[in-house]
């Protein structure tokens, strides 16, 4: 872990939070543009013309106007040059037109993604908050026991928690999902074995909400479980780094209670870098989410992505990839903005 | 980097032992499998017994033989991807960071583009376009998606080393760039490079199995990922064939944990603040 410390006497100045946010926003726009461009280029770079094969497969099943519109988006049978196609694509995408899905014809890609995304966001939001709280607490305890072991007994907690955290990070999410599905949902029948809601239930009623929670429970537990390991390890390592700092030693030497030093001195500073890795962590969580939705047939983006892949529905696949990328970019931008208000050191830069 | 410290680090020793065990299993697979992993002539869905220690699949294959054989694919993809990813990171991270200039600017921009793209969805999409490619296709897409984060970390380390006196001295004596990178820069960040190698291998093992689990890759290869794919396709859950579901994932988790332990232990030894006193 890299610790940011200010060298005493070095010329530093504070960047106004607003300026920092504007700068980050500029970076967000650039990265979004990059993501759009990659999304445009991907199908065109693939060897063996998989897109052409798809079009011939759907010939007759999808209306000719939709086919020719999508051919334009994928750069087939068109007289427009690559550059013209690129600007057309940018125009379409920015106005929210992601094209038509072939496997769910005549639904629009945007509509399908719009229906799936609340499920995914709900699950990821809940599991990430829970995993963050549990993981950072465990990591803090492990580091505190380890860091102060010299004064007391050797730390069993730390010796057990590190391999545990590593194991959680190495578990295939779909496998955990399958095992829970088999034992808890199928064998014991405590939870439904798939879907997001009871058929016909709306979420406007209490029974609908209960059904929602009932269906989300196992996927959420699985996701929390596999993403917790990363937080345990990150927090533990940061906390150990902070515990080596002089101000913590001083606080201990002053005779402050352990609890005060741990929570008010060390943990507060250790948690900030953990927070800054939220963006990286979210990438990992989204990966786990995709598999978990597939196993539990949960009606979110990951399950939709599998449908798109299995049906070779490239417009839908591209749309999902784009939305996932942009959502992650926006999330990490928001985390950055929040971070700059939480940690004044980020606003400091050396004056030139 | 004090390599002997690894011998005294319990996590490193445990990780290395488990990892070595799987390597042995993979190497000796042709000798120790009780039956051919592709043989489909056994009674389907047998429970574990003396003749079939882990039972048979719904397609009449011996689960233990498939499990032992599966270690080969995971280790092959893991180690090849780990090596390739490390190589890309050396060029895009260490070398670029050291030489600076236009090459570094371009390399850093490319790295940032790859960092932006969520790796698992990108993997799925690439594999979907290149369907049916088998293990080599998987090696390719995993390498493309897995190198960026490590390259960024290595680049910042290389930049930090660039202006250290011993590197400057080597420059003054007229050593070539590649020589300086390999003889002076790399040895001083070997801990991070090795730790990254294990991290990349772990990523590759999980990615390969994950892609095969959803049927991307060659479903006729015998790997832990395809075992889980067929278990899912063959309704192992409804048939109560839980051993079939349990063991491939357990092996993945064990191999993954061993790689995680090695990654963590090397990082711990290379980073003095995390070291045990």
C-alpha cells in the first residue's frame, strides 16, 4: 500500500474541491468517450466475421428494416465510410438509441437493459455496503490484534482471517451460488431456486416485497460473501501501515485506551485508501454478480448478458457492455468526488 | 527482497505446498487416473464407491478421473497467462516507466483504457465473438483483459527507481536500456513482479473456469470449468448429484487460495511495513 504523507516544509497548496471535481469530471467524459470508441471498434476488429454470421442467422426472423438499421451500426453492407459510421454511432448512442435486440425482437436494447438494471443495482448496492462494513471491521480487528501483538499475545485472529480473506477472494462465485442453491434452496426448500419475484406478484404490496426479499436473499448472501475477502485484506494491510506511524505510537505511549487508539486514530486514516479502491472493487463485484445472476436466473444485467451471448444477439451484448462500463465509470467518479471531501490530503499538490 | 524469508513465512509455505500438489497431480495425471476421463461407458450417476471414488456423472464418466485431468487445463491456462501477463506488464509497465517519453505516454494511455473496461464482461464478449476456440483462445482473451492493473503498479515503481543513484550510475557507464531494466530495475522490484505473477495466475485460473462454466470455450475439453458446465446442463442439482457439483469448485477454490497465499506472502515480504517482526 502506498501511503500518502506530506513532507514537512515542502511547498504544497490546496486545490479547491470544486476545481478537483471539475477536473475529475473532465476525466470521466474522456474515459466515457474511450469506452464508446472501444465498443464501436470491438465487433469490427473480430476475426472471422462473427457479426455477418449472426445477421444471416437472423435473416427472416427479424424485420428487414431492423436488419438494415443494425447492419449500419455494425458496419456491414453500407457505403458510409468507417468515420461516417463512427459519427452515426456516437449520435445514436448519445441520444439513447442502442438499437434493436435480435433475440427479443422487436424490443429495443435500451428497454431490455432498463428493465434489468434495477435488479442488478439493488443486489450490488446492498451486497457491497454489507460486505464493506463486515470486511473492513474484520480487517481492522485483524490488523489491530497483529499490530499490537508485541505487547500482548500472538494474534490467532490475524492468522485465521488472512487465509480466510484470501480464500473468499479465490472462490468461484458461481460455485458458491450452485452449492447454496442445491443445499439451501433445493434440498431444504427455504428459498426459491430462481427468478426475482413470484409470478404475478407486484412490488406494490407487502407480499410482493416479501417475495422480492425472499428471491434476493441467496444471491445477495453469495455476493456479500465473495466480495468481503477483498475488503478484509485491504483494510488489514492499510491499518497495519497506519499502526506503524508515529502518531499511533505516540497515542499509545500517552496511555490512551486501545479502543480509542484503534477507532479514533488508526481506523479513520486506514479506511480512506480502502475507500479509494472502491472503483477497482466494483469491477470485481460486477464480475461475481454476472455469474451469480446466471446461476440463480436472477432477472438482472448478468442474466441478460448470458441470454445475449447464447443467442449470439450482438446488439444486445454490445449494449450491455457499454452500459456496464459507463455505470462503473460514473460510480468511480462519484467515489472520487466523495473521497476528495473526506480526505483533505488529496486536495494538496506540490506548487510548481 | 529476502527470498529466504519465504521459508519462514507460514502462508508462503502452505501456498507453495498446495500449489506443488496440484502441479504434481497435473503432471502425473496420465499415470494416476483410474479410468480415461473421456470414457462414457460407466453406469451414470453412481454414488461414490470403491470402484468410483467420487461416483460418475449423468453421462457415465468417472468424476475422479475428470477431476485429476482438469488440473492440467487450469494450471496450463493459469501459468501461461501468468507468464504472458507478466511479460506484457514488464514492457508496458516497467520498461515504459523507465524509458519515459513518447513510448511511456502511449503505454500509459493504453493501460488506462484497459483499466476502464470491466474485465469480466469484456472477457465474456471477446470469448463470445471468438466462440469455440478452446484453451488457446481463452489464454489470448484472458491475457488481453488481465494485464492493466499490474502494469500501472509496476510503472509507478519503475519511475520511482529511475532516478535512484545506482540506476543513474549504470546509465552513465553507457549500459543499454534493456540491460539496465533487466539488470538493475527489475531485480529491485522482483518482489512486486513475482507477487503480481501469482495474482495474474489466480485471475487466469478463475477466468478460464468461469468462461467455461457458461459454455464459452470448448465444452468438450476436460477442465474444472466444463465439469461444472456439464453438471449445470445435466441438472446435477435436480438429480441430487452433489459430489459432481462440489469437487471441481473445491479444487478451484484450493488452487486459487494457494495462489492467493503466495501472492500475499511475497507482497508481505517485499513490503517492510507488513512484515512480521
